[in-house]
C-alpha cells in the first residue's frame, strides 16, 4: 500500500512539474505572451553580449552591469554546451535542467527516515509562482548548487563545503550556507575551493573582481524595502527621479544615499545577529544547517538595496530544503515566502509600470511583497533562535531550596 501511495505521489509531483515547466518554457520562448515587459531580454541581449566577450578570455570590464563574481562566467558560457541551439534557447533549456536536478535532489532527500516530501512540493509549486523570470536568469542554476550543498552537509561535509565555495564565486550568497554547519572540514573545503577557483580566474581572465567596484556604486532599486520611502515621497514633493542605473531601475536624487546607507546598516545588524546566534546556539539538529541558511539569506535579501524578482528563487529553494526535514519548524516562514513569490510576479513583470510610476497599485504591491518578506524574516529568526539557543534555567526560590534540603532521601 505504501509503495503504491508513494508512486502515486511521485506521479502527481512529476505531472505538476511537467505542466508548470512546459508553461514557463512556452513563455520564455514567446509562444505564450506573458504580460508586462519582456523578461527574456537579459538573456538574448545582455547575457549574449557577455558571452561574446567572455569567449575572448576577458571579463566585460567596460560594462557596469557586470556585477557578478568571476565564476558567474560559467553560467553565462554554459549555452555553449548546446551549440546546435540558439544562445537564448540553449540557456532556457539549461535552466530547465537545473530546475529538474533540484527537484530530483529534493525528492531523493525527502525519502529517508525523518524526512518529508514537502520540500519537493514546495519547489514544484513555488517556482512557477515567479513566472518566466525564473528561466530568464541564471539564479536557478545557483540555487541547484546551493540545494545540493545543503543536502550534502550532514553526510558529506567536504562536498558541501566545496559546493558552497563554488556557489559563492557564482553569486556570493551561497557563502551563507555554512553558517549552520559545525564540521570544520566543510569550512576548510569551502575556503580551498573558493580560493582555488578565484585564483584560476585571476590568472586566466583579466578583471575577475572588477564587479566589486560596480556593486559599491549601486543605489536604491525601486523594488527594495528602502525604496518604499521614495515611492511615498514622490507624492509629497520629493524631486528625485527613476532611471535605469547600473543595470537596474533605481531611485536617484536627494536622500537616496541615506536610505542606501540605512540598508547597509540593517544588513550589518543582520550579520551581527547571526554571529550572536552562532555563539549562543547549543542544539544542532540535522535540519539546523538548512534552517540557518534559509534565515540568513532571508535577512540579507530583505535588507538589501536591491530585491530583484529572481532573488525569490533562492528563498524557495532553501525553504524547500528546510521542509525536507520533518523536524524543521520553518513551515510558516516558507509559506510567507511562497505568498511573497505570488505577489512578486504581479509587481514584476505584470504591473511593473505601476511600480515605476509609484502609483497606488505599485506601492500596494511592493508594500505587500516586502511586508511578507519582513514577516518571513522575523518568523524564521524566531524559529531558529528558539530551536537552537538554550534558555537560561530559572533558579529555584529560597523556600523551595530549603524544602528540598529537608526532604528525606529515598533509598
């Protein structure tokens, strides 16, 4: 009976995955026209331009929109593995493959003792909530690496460290995966892998770390938490403007620097909280590494100067890993992330024009999405702290101590 039920569940899972992913592919291939701006131009124009430059053995040093660590070149160059397809089509196919690999990892991980299939269902249902943007960015590929690293952490810490180190050189945030890992060898392998890959790029390709300057000069993007200040301020005489700047739509004008600095301060506070948690945590379970990674990435995503729609796929993937463990209590934060994902596709790309215009609909969408992210962050932090930090034992009252001392000792 159990085998039959398991097969039926797997069949339903694969059917839902196939139907939703077919719809995503039809959207990015423009068989179905998805409302809003064309989300595939990043691949067909920007990524393709980078591909031509990277093939010459150098990074796009004159392009300020290149704001990624050196190993991101691997993702941009990956469509070359399918030379019989046009660049954009090959990229979409590889994004689909990364999606399927992630599902396979989550489904396999959810089948053991103390595990659950919830994680696979979160991935299958969560990804299409973000619309075709998922397949039009390389974040789904990075998420596959991160999911593999977290799932390997318990039994194969060296592999987990190596994957985290590689992932950090593709898009930085996978470095946070190690915060909840206690095995020192994982950290060592992450450092060795990261240093080795970085050195290889520095030697072989000029400008490997030019992206650091470009990232430093970014402003406040119109979808970030801090941007809500300027969305409202535009209705009260603020004379700034919205422009395409450093590859994203940002606010430029008075006080923008203050809000950007405020975002950095909040990120610093998040880091401080995580360090304090690590010092105080005493209970580490099989799911603690996943819960910690999910919480940390939530914190830095929510407080960032930029919250691009594709960032949500990171959170869906990490949340799915958490729910592969029956003992994880991240159900509510993961549900909030899924709700935020559903709102995200409405603010971009469906009604992005309303966001840029700072009209009531645009402000309401951003307020709802970012409010859900804040709620998910606070809930995840509370769950992580309460589940891992031991409470201080209350001292017994003086009278109780006296009574205990006078009580007879049983033989």
